[in-house]
C-alpha cells in the first residue's frame, strides 16, 4: 500500500494541488489578451464565434465535395457521349451518373443538416437566459 501511494498517490496529490495555480490566468496574460483584442479591433478584424467558424469550415468542405461530384458528372456525361454504342461504356457511364446524382443529393442533405445544426448552436449560445 505504501508503494502504491508513493508511486501513484503522491504525484497525483501534488498535481491536483498545483493545477489550480498553474491553470489560473495571470494578470500579465489578461493584459496581453486585452491588448490583442484592442489591436484586432483597430485593425478591423471581427471576432467570430465558434459555431460560425465551424459552419464556415463545413460549408467550404461541402462546396469542395460538390465540385468533385460535378466533375464526376461531367466526366460521366462525356463518357456516355463518346461510348459509340459500346454497351459496357454506356452502362458504366449510366452507373457513374446515377452515383453522382445520389452523391449530390447526399451533399445537399448534409449541407441542409449542417446549416440547421450551426444555426441552432448559434441561437442557443447567443440567446438570453430565461428568467424564472
């Protein structure tokens, strides 16, 4: 039992007792943070909330994926037009077109879902507290 305390317990207690002071924000850090905020305002930067940033990242990723599916659709259309009656190429092109349309529907659904979630997060984080 003493070995356990010396190996595990004592370092854990020391860590737990020192963590609050180590994690506390010093006055110098507060002044630096305030100075950076003031400088950002003077430079014209606006602070955005985390849900807005996440929403912008999701929209950008979905836009890139949408462009990829558009390129696949164009490639499948070209393949269909240049098949020259070859049933194997025609079937492959039709399959690619079907898959790209299904992917496009999934992308639109994902965009709608992400937009809804981000909007609800923004409303939930900026709403005034309910008074009882």
